C-alpha cells in the first residue's frame, strides 16, 4: 500500500522494438532525470533512430500520469528510464565456400517512468 504522501510514478512500456538496446541506451542517458518538457525537446532534436520511439513513449507516460494517476503534467520529470534486451532473431548470411555467418537482429523492451516533483 502506498501512502498519500508518497509520490507515485506513471510508467509506459514499449516491447519488442526492432532496435538494439545498446543504441537505445545512448539516447535514454540524455533524458534521465530531466523535466518532461526538456526531455521532449532533447528527443525532438536528437538525430538517432531511437529518439522517435522514445518521444512517443514519453508522451504515453505523461498521458498515463495525467489520466490514470491525476498528476500535474507541468511538474513531471523522468524519474526512471531503462532498456532491457528482448528476443534476438537469428538469421543466416551466406559466405564464401558454402559457409554461413549468423546475423543477430536484436530487439528491446523500453520502460519510461515519470514522477511529480515535490515542491
């Protein structure tokens, strides 16, 4: 049970994204601990493939905070964000002399949590 004085956080999850967790982590490190407005601005101007996914996910976390937890969107900040590896699709690539190399197509599970600032 959570008490009324304890701050709640709202989360959003994105599963099975076809991008490597290593690439997502670089962009997540840019927004961790930032206010939601600043984080959205950073994601808008970041030229990485993961930034588009994270921008939509951040919007979803903010919407969850407003609608499900009745939090004030002006006071929100990114309290927690992390990426976990999802299932890896293994593919074969033909090479010389009848050999083959394995290609790992990695996926990610991304989580963003936003929380209301105290005072």
